[in-house]
């Protein structure tokens, strides 16, 4: 792998680490705002642990902050997956 490519991956990893840290802070703030009980309900919804009918009823109750927390979780999941891929690419480049 070219040096420029490795530098790009290192920079990307650093940016993703910072994004993940910011998302953790945002998640804690929103979770505190909506309360533990609601976070637990949203977690069940996020993990798709509800029946189809329960899920339909639950989505009708989502408010602004609920949706913000779900978006944070989605962004965090993508950031973690991308960070893992970057790490794997860096490990492969270092082993060659």
C-alpha cells in the first residue's frame, strides 16, 4: 500500500475515533434528557425485540428526542463498522 494511502487511513481512523467519542457524549446527553425507562424501550425497539404489531404501535409514540437518539445509534453503528474496516485495512497493509 502506498504511503499516501496509509496516511489517509490513519487520518480516517483518527477522525472516526473523534466522531465516536462525540457520539458517546451526545448519546449520554439525550439519554439523560429522555430518561432510563424510555431508553430501555428504545433499546428494545432498536434491537428489533418487539413483535410487528408492538413495533407499529411503538413507532407512533416516537417523539423528537427519541428519533435523535435512534439517529445517534445509527451513526455510531456506522462509525464503528467503518472504523473496524479501516483498522483491518491498516493491519493488512502493515503485514505486507
